[in-house]
C-alpha cells in the first residue's frame, strides 16, 4: 500500500513524500530546506532518496541541502549541471535506465519541458504497487501497464486559458509558453485513456495553476472519465 503526502504542488514549490511502509522517498525538493524539514517532522534521515524531475527552482530548490543532510539525490546530468549539483550524494540517472532504492524499482523516462533533461518516474515496489509520476511536460510518449497510483500534472484547461487571453487577463506569450511546457486537463484525459488504469486505486492531480484551473471541475471531470478516486494536491 502506497501512502502519498503532498507538501505543496504549485509554482511556489513542489514536494511529495511517498512510502510503501518500507522505503520512504521524496519526490521533488522545491521548497527551502527548513520548510522541507518541518514538513517531514524533522525526520529527513528516514528518507532513502530524493528524485528530482528538472532544474526549475519550484522542483529543485533544496536539492543541495538535501544532499548535505545525507540523502542521495537522483536526477539527470542535465538537471545536475543546470543546478550546479555535484558530490557523492548526487546519483546521475538516465531515461530508460532502471535503478533501485530499497524496495522501489524506478524507471526514469523522458518528457518534454523547456529545460535541459527533464524526467518522469515509474516506481514499482515488491508489494506489486506501481506509481507513475508525471509533471511539467506537454507530452508523454510512453504507455504504462498495471498502474495502481497516478500522480499527474493538471495545470490548466484550454477553454479557461482562451477566455483569459480574450479578456486581457493573460498575455498571449504566456499562453504560448504554457501550452509548450505543461500538462492540461485535456492532456490528462488523453493520457488516462491511453494507459492501463484498470487497477488504479487513486489519481492525484498536481500543479494546478492559480489562474488557469478549476479544482472542483477538474476533480469531477477526471472522476467521471475514469470512475476512480481523484485527489487534488494541495497548493
């Protein structure tokens, strides 16, 4: 059984703790280190590893401090170079090259974002749970089988974005970047339909935009699309 805790999921910062009861991992470290310490009840030593998707500060701000605290950080060379990360606690990983941390077998996979070398993660444990973590991308070419948990970005809805551009509340340049860097409601529906979700126990919607999303609507529509339990990560 996977337990997921969200410490924050927005442009202000992203971090999640997941555990299968045996091995606890930190997904992203996008807050100041002291804030992460407080969120973890000052039990950083219980974290067996930290996975970071890309270099933007809302995902990687505390990476260096996490390593100083004795926790290995797993990320791509592109992300490490962009953030200036180095040292024996840095574990460089590559897309489609699996590795293990405790009871977790982890497969990084390539995604599309406006950064050096972004990754998504597929995590499977010895109890048969399988979680996919996908954020800050506008496209995912991979398909996954036997998923039990999904954590996926649902940043915006195209109709909300268009309405805000037409009303002058969103600059067209911001719309362009948004569509080329983030997963929206329409993407999420397509992703869920393209993957094997028969065994999925819960779907977490991540990284909702403050201005371009509608939490209740997104939750309702994904529930109607899948028939699954849907949670919206706190911002």
